[in-house]
C-alpha cells in the first residue's frame, strides 16, 4: 500500500487578472499564498510524512511546495524539479486576458478551444520572447521538446514519461511522495490514476491548494482518492 499526495498551486497574480499564464513564471497572489498555507496546515495536522517531493520549473508551484515543507518542518527533504510538471503551454495566448482574447479571436474559436482535448491554442513564433528556447531553464530540452503551444493532450503526453520514469519507480521503492504542480499537469496524473476518458479529464477541475491523497496498491493501481478538508 502506497500513498501519493498531489497539490495544485494557489492563485497566481495572473489568475487574478484572468490572464492565460501557461509557462509564464508569475508568482502566487496573496490569496494564493494563503491557499498554500491552508494546504500545508491540513497536511501537517493530517500527520503526513514524505521522503521526496517533486515540482515544476515555475515559481508559483515551487513556492507552494516551499510553504508546505516549511510548515511541516520538512525543508530538509530533497526536491526534484522538472519541466514535465509545468502548466500547459498556452502559446500565443500567454499574457492575454479575457477582453484581449475576445478582441483577437471569435467566440466560436474560444468555445472550441475551451471544450477540446486535442486542439492547441495558436502557436508562438520561435522568435517570440515568450518561446521557451529563450529561457535558460529549458536549455536541457531537445529542440523537439520546446513547445510553441500545447493542447491538453500534448500536455498529458509530456507529463506521463515523468510518471513512468521517475514517480512510479520511487513509489514502488516505498518513497512517500508529494507533488506540487499545476491544474493541467495534475490532470495528466489524475487521468491515468483514475482511468479517465479524454472527455472526462477535459471536464475535471482540480481545486487549488487542497491536498489530493491517493491510496495505491502494490501495482500502483488507485484504491481511492480524497481531497483533504472534505
Ligand atoms: C474565466 C475567464 O475569464 O476565462 C478566460 C480568461 C482569459 C480569456 C478567456 C476567458 S473565457 O471567459 O473565455 N473562459 C475560458 C477560455 C478558455 C479556456 C477556459 O478554460 C476558459 O474558462 C481554456 O481552457 C482554453 C484552453 C486553450 C485555449 C483557449 C482557452 C480559452 O480561451
């Protein structure tokens, strides 16, 4: 029997402004900090212990993890970061708010994007300063791995190797893991663990700052999951 804990980072300053964030490295808002503190309190009071933790290359998830580790007096734990746990890349929509999106794209186009699993947003031009190839933290990625945009399907496809190559082997080895990540990258893990369809995962919304606790059998099949504080 294994336990795996997932936590989605709290509200970011661009969530506040209803801006597409994606790989833009904005920080948590004050509310987002408070959400992370509450999640940390639930984990501490729940008596959880971890052996390793994982997060993305983006500070809103990293800081959420730091707040949890600080509150649980676990700042000594090894932390692994990976681009594969990053939020979905929203391409040329990154930075746009609702009004700007509505001005540049038709309602039909926005409606199609909202409900699709495999339709990507408009891609970034590689010369665009928002393209990850200009950011030193992605220097280790192969050219083909640097996204210009991502559908939810693309996001899940690049998250899953991290599950199969990193998370699952550590869980099998008896490590109690905490993963602090993003709405869409966590959708990938939840889709796999719950055996969800493409349509089901497109409708799944993971609440921010609330620890999601999985109980897994010896073959890492889910025996159930619960949100703490429920
Ligand atoms: C709540 C909100 O204001 O959402 C925003 C924020 C910025 C632009 C558009 C909107 S919206 O009101 O059209 N709603 C809205 C719009 C969208 C999405 C979404 O989940 C959503 O709720 C997507 O997932 C989405 C995914 C991929 C491309 C575009 C969209 C998109 O355009």
